């Protein structure tokens, strides 16, 4: 039976993969995969990773030395993977492209609703028998303009929810969907028109820190910003300044650009040496959740099912449908290679 090393594993991961113990032997490591922990993977047949594991050249080269040529992501995003190194080291990398767009879109809206109606503050007050309503005023979402960055599966579900609230939706996507009926606008126009901006796009070199000081200066005073995608889309220091200057009205984050050594851990007894995060957490108009938007029973089940399917295809020698290809990534048409090839890249 093939042995799989599962990094950055939690109890809910173990539960979701339990139905597949007749197919594979899973060994769970709480540690993230990194230069310091890659030795744990020795003698395994493949590794499974998550969003904050470090799949850089050094790690991938080590995996190659260990004879491991299969890396399986339990997530859709892959900005943490050096695909050029994976190709060089002849390592197949597969992901879970979709597990529950509803989970993430619904969490994004939960952040928006909680911020707007001050649910987090009202909860704390009522626990202390303080039923004063001063300072808890929000605004109607109906007829407000919401800008949606990214119209993939998650973005489209989020748009449906927004339309259910009677909101005006404008969209930005470098690859707009033809005949979708969406109103696509340039990014600068989105910044200028939106009462709320929600990010639903992958992190790339091109859009890193797309929300920066210049972008914030173009936005409406009091804009609400929601990010359930990747922390690197936002310049956190510029975000903090925008909040302090009251240019930004509220922020809901499920991701943070320096989350790797913080999220998914109990840091309550530690001194966290991140002044920006510490200041953000102190602000009454900021809610930060720890990359939990995906965390529903349905999503966990779908992640396990798709990951095991990826493992099955890899070990059987079949075409790996969810494989990430370095050459496709560099192509102007990311799908061209997949349509053309009839076998694996190597």
C-alpha cells in the first residue's frame, strides 16, 4: 500500500481521509512542509500539502532526491509552488481546483454582514448584558455598488448572493466571461465606483499588492474591503494606513500576507512579532478569520475525494486531470497544452 506524508494536517483532515484508508496509508504531520521539515518525507511515496507549505526549489530538489515525484495540494491555489523547479525535478503537482465555491463565497458575505451590522461588537456587548445600540448603525446593502475582482466559480457564486441582496455588481477580470451579462469595468473604475470591494482571484506576480496605497487613494471614502482569496493581494501596511486615515470604512480578511507562521495555530500565549497584524486586530472595524472560508463539511469531503482521485491517477500511470503544468502556466492560453497533449508532460 502506498505511503502518503500529509503535511500541515489537522484533526479534520484525518477525519476527511478516513474513508480512504483501504487504499493508502496516510501519515499526518502537524508541521508545514519547508526546508526544515522536508526530511520527514523520506521513505514516503508521495506528499500531500496545503496552502502555506513551502514548495520551493530546495524542498522540491530534496523530494526528488528522496525519489518522491508526486505532490498533491489539498487546495486550489498554488502560488506557494515553484512550478519551474517541479518540472526540472520531474515532480508531478496536482491540486483540487474546486471543492466548494459556496463555502468561500458565503464566508465572504458573512464577513461583510458582520462588519456592516457590527455583529462581532453586538455579541461582545450582549455577553456583558450591555444592550446599548450606540455605535452599531450599519447601512442597507440594497442598491449599493459592489466590485467583484475575479469571476471564477467563487466570484460567480458571490455575485449571485450580492444580486439576491439587490446590489449593483461591477466586475473586474483580465479574462472576462463572454455573454455572461456581467458589467466588466477597468480596475480604476471599480475602485472609484464601489462601496464594497471583494477579492476572488488567485495570487500571481502580476496582481501581488493590487490593493496598495495608490489603489486605496482611488477608492470611495468609507469603502469596505473583503479578501477571502490570498493575503498577498493586499499591501497590509497600506491597508492599515487607509484604515487609520478613515479612507477605508471596514475590512474583512480571511487571509493575511504573513499568515504562514501564524494561522492554524494557537498563538494566544505568545508575543506575536507582527506589528501590522497586531494593530489591525485592535481596530473595531476589522474582522480577521484564520483562512477558514473553505472549512465546511462539504468542502472537506470534496477535497479528500478529489485528492484521492489525483493520487489514483498518478500511481496508475494515467493522465492526471488536475496536474499543474509549468509550460501551461507560461502559455498565453493556459488550457492549450491540456487540450493538445495525450499523455503526461514527463
